[in-house]
C-alpha cells in the first residue's frame, strides 16, 4: 500500500485501494469489443485508457467524462475492474457526480459483490461530498472490510458525526474486523473533534497493544488529541519517543506549545527543527510561529520567520501571508502590512479582513472602510472586524450605524458583534442610547454569557448607570464563572473615583472564596491599591501573582511597579522592574515615573540613558517624564533639558504638546529662569493651555516673582474662566490683596452656578481600613483623641521653634482664628491619628489628594524631630519624606 501521511486537515486518505495485479501485456493486445452479451465479472477487456508501458502508474483518459456520457459506450459488468476504478478517479478529479452515479448503476448489476469496487465507489462519493450516497453503498455491502469501515468512520469524523463514527468503530471490532493504522487515525480524528479524551486514551492503549505506535501518522493523531485537550506533557512525551518524525509531528508539538502560551519553548523547537537536515519548516510551521510572534510581541523572531519564507519560496503562500499581516499589525508599521498585502499573489476573505483589522489598529478608520467597501466578498467576520474597529477607535455612531445595517441584512448576531456594539455605546457615554441597546438585547431574548454580561456592566458604568451595573453584577450566580464581570466592576469603581468600593468588593469576594482573578483584574486592583496607598494588600496581591504564575505577564508587572511607586516603596518598584522577564514601553515609563515622583531626577536620567542604549523608542509620555526629571536633578542641567526638548521631533518623532511645554516651563521656573520660561510660552507654535501658564505660576510662587506671576494668572483666568480652580485662584487673589468683598462675590458666583472645588482630603491606611479626614473634620469615631493629641503635638512643635504661617489663611478673620484654620488641616489630623495608632519608631504614611500647604510642610518637619518618627506624605506633586527636621523635596514643591 502506498505511504500516506497524516495532516490535521486531511486526517485519513479516502482512497486506500491498492491496485490489483493484472497482465499489462493483455491490455495492449486485446482487441475485442467493449461490450458483449455475456455477463462476466472483471474480465480483462480493452481499456478506455492508453497506458505507457514504461510508466504504468500514469493513467491518461482518452475521453473526458462528458464525452464519455455523450458517447454510445456502454458501461457494464464486462468493463475491466481497473477501468471502473480509473473512471471513478476521473469523476472525482472533475467533480462529476453524474458519472459516478452511472458507474454506480453499472456496479449494481454485478452478480457477485466486489468489495474492492464498492470501496472505490464509497471513496468517490465521499470526495464528491455525497456522504449520504456513500452510506447507502456501505449499507449495501454484505461483507464490508477494514477499508470500508475506515472510509466511513473518517467521513463521519469530519462531518460532525463523531458519535456515529464511534459506533461504527465498536461495530467493526465486534465483527472481528481488526482496525489498521488508517482506522486508528480516523477514530482519533473523531476524538479530537469531539474532545473525547476518555475514548482517545482507550484507543491509545489499543495502538500500543497492537503495535501501531511505530506509525508516524498514528502518533501524530495521538499528539493532536492530547494537544487539543491541553495536555502538553503527553504531547512532548509522545514526540520524544518517536523513532522517526515528519513535519506534521514537529508542527503538532509547536502548535501545542503556542496554544499553551509557551512561546519560548515553541521558538526553541523551531530552532531545533532548523538543525534537522532531513526536514524543512512548511507553511503551517511559519503560520503558527508568526501567530506566536504577534501574541508575545517577538519582533526579531517574526522578522526571522519572514526572511525564511522569502528564502524558501513560502512568501507566496496564502496562510503565511495572512499570518504576516497579523504579525506586522502588532509588531511592525502600517507600511510593512501594506507591502505584504499588495505583494500577495492570492487573497482570500481572511486577507481582506486582516487588512481591516490592521488599518483599525493603526487608527486609519477611513482606509479600513475603503478596504471593506472594495472587498470582492464579505462574511460575518468581515462585518465584525469593522464593527470592532469602530468601537476600538471610539467611533460609536459609525458602529451603531453598521450594527443597524447588519440587523437589516438579516446577519446572525454573534457574541463578538454584541460585545463590540456594547463597547461602542460605552465609549459614547450616552445614557439614553445605552438604555436602548440594553432593551434591544433583553427584548430579543438573546442568550447572555460572560462576555456579553461583562460588556453590559462596563457599558452601564461608563454611561452613568452604576445602579444598573451593580444590579446586573449582583444578579450573577456566585457559582457561575463571573471573574470577567468582577474585573469589570472593580475597574468601574476605580474609574468612577470609588476606590474604596473597589477594594471592598475585592475583599468580600476573596473572603467568599469565589474570587478568580485574571491578569486584567490583578492589574486593576493593584492600581486601586496604588491610588489609595494600601501597601499591605498590594504586597499580598504580589504574593498571589507569584503563586499563580502571573508575574510573567507584562501588564501585571507594570501594575506592580506603579503600585509600589504610589505607596512610597521606590526600591520595591525598582526590584519588581528588574525581576520582570520582559519589558515594554509602559514598564520603562513606570520606572521613570517612580524616580520622578520620588524626586530622584538623576535616577530617572540614568534610566533614560539605558533606554537609549537598548534602542527603546520613547513615546509622548516618556518625553514628558524625561523633561520633568530635570526639575529634580542634583545640579542644574537646564541646557541638557533644552537640548532634549528641541530634539524630540527630529530624533524621536514626537511632536511637542502642551504637556511637554508645561514640563519644560516647569523646569525653567524651578531653576529660576522665569523670563526664559515666559519667552518659550510666547514662542509656542500653538495656543498654550492653562497647564503651561500654571507651570509658570508655580515657578513664580517658588521664586516670589509677583510681576510675571500676575501675567500668568491673567492668562489662566482668560483661558479657563469657568474651571473651579480658576474661581479659587481669582478668589485667593482678591483675598491676598485684602479685597474680601470681591473674594466673597466670586465664591457666591460659584455657589450659584453649582461649581465646587475638589475638597482637600487626607487619609491613612491602618490594617485593612481607610481612615479619611477633611479640614476641621470631627466625624471620625476617635476625633476627640485625635484633637487632644494634635493640640499636644502643636505645643511641642511651638516649643521647638514652629511658627504658624497665617499668611496662607485667605479668610477675613482674626489672627487667632487664622491659627485655628491652620492647625486643623486634614493632613495634620491624619498624621496625628497615625502617630497615635502605630508603635513608636514606625513610620507614618499619609496620602493627600491636593498639594500639601506650606504650613503643614513646615509643621511636619518639626513633628519628625519631636516624635523621632519618619513622616511620609504623598501629595499631588509627589512624595515628601520628613526625617530629623528635613524634607526630601528640599522645600521646593509645587
């Protein structure tokens, strides 16, 4: 029997018919007519085909199937058996079912059953997608053999009729018909498609017992089964035990490793394959590894695969080119993607759809729509790709229009389409539209699942419907896998300024043992820990991530760096960065942020120098951080900052924005170059935002320059007249100049318009609780003790030399009342509570949502002396570390 190789797409050859021996000479010498009146079976008659004696395996038809049918030739039982088999092959090659039926009708006239020809007929019908006719032929057999059963079992396995394939396999064994190697491949294919691991293991036992484990394609099928069931260790064991392997063996184990996200091992297997001189990687190998390169952003490996395809003639392969488009979409430029697409000799609907995804990924919505409109054919995947692209690029109205078009066209609504349109509604933040879409889903009775329910929760939270979101979430059964919805709800609380609720939900579900946290959920809750400064919980989540093997995820590592940074643990943040297996740009930006927030400008610039050495290209955020670092260097490096700022566009392709100008102006202001800073603002190529003038104003406060400061304030008032901070600034200006009535009029206008400033709030974490304080706040259950303790602390600090700065109190009150305003600021209350509730010698950590006032800053320096305790305060500018009467900020913050 000719060798046949297993492949995932063609698990079992349907023509397993060995040619019968015949007298080749008689075919050329016999001259009798094609038909005779005597009915005999399989007599050697003149063939309908010419055969070259030197190449007897090549069969060339003298007549096409249509010519044969149009002729008067009679196909009957006198026709040679080999001729029948060859005619069946021609009918399959030409896709001619009618000819196959003609031959079938002739075979029915045989007096004796010829299993060989019936098997050939079964194979022909199967190849012509006439499985029902193949079944009828099989059922008509009185003595089917192993080839008959194998062909039908294979056909059932590929036609989603796995149960019938299993029944036939058991039937043939009951009849005493021993399966051959092809039968095992066929039944294993059924096990793979139905994920029937139990039966597959039993078949594996038969394969070993009956000695078929040496057949390459049988072992390949077994590896395919274990791979589909996620049992990589079994796949590797089988692979290592194979005495011989073909390319399918290698492809199976590589694909399994990619599916299990073991990308490094997959690439190592590929390198081992390359060292094998007997085999070469094929299109399936490259497609699988290019997909892996896209997922793990392995740029170098993907480019190497592309070079291999060009060198080995695989650059014209459709699946390789489609995989290359996907790879360059994630790891290249739009030009790379377009070049691959335009050079493709053949394109299918998937190629066009990948281009839609690529254009959407790069933000070119119009080009994606052009591709969609020019597609030769479209399917539901194409529509879903366009819909998801609109949602991704915040084109909510276009997404809704396309969704309506899909409904009008009667297209089936997939989960992907529904989640995309829900996400689009969420990005629009339109409450009414979100309610309409929600009602549509409920009215149509569409089946909800994890993804749709999560998207509903997310949409409601983004459209101001937190009550509806909470109802949907809490209605989910606890025994249901709602980890995605839990993550979405935690994200919603964090996004809507409710970090305490996010932490509370996390802790409640954790205590109920119903918490399953994925990478996104971990990153979100770590972000909340950083926002609130809950270091202890952040450390526990760090342990959870290590225990569950999630530290290899770059997003989790990045969130860990941010958490430690915001909790004041700079060294832990740096160690986390160094322990990460891979870094992306967010990782580097996180490390830069850590140094900047802790006012370690030299450390930030060292990190930037390392990024340049490694060839890490900066983005807009990186440039803002690098510029900000120059405010916190040990020496004046303004010239270096100027050089970097000027080279952003030419060297890094980053166009300066208001954020960059604000950072640069802040650096100039910090080092006292206020006139130069004002000139920079005047020379800006676009209108400066209020943030730029605020940066200049901060420098003026630092260096007490009232003249330039007034001009800065005037510009701020004209740019954002309705902003709450502008009203406060105007009111404070009037108060500072003693114009109390004007100040009160401004505040009255704020009340009339419903404008409220963000109240100053400080908090401290003790145990698992957040203790919050506002100025002159007496709502805390231990407020009496806190106020008593603060009064004692003030007396001790006054003895040590502390003088309250009443000039900071912009209220028309008596001097002693001004002191009362200063003494009971929220930060002072929080620090006092921390001192009372922690053991002597332990540091006190307090968070504040706005800038620390000058008087509190001075007060905490004295507190660190009289209590001999370290005081850590995080405000809007960064961290203050008070030790022995000194602050880490050098008394320069704004």
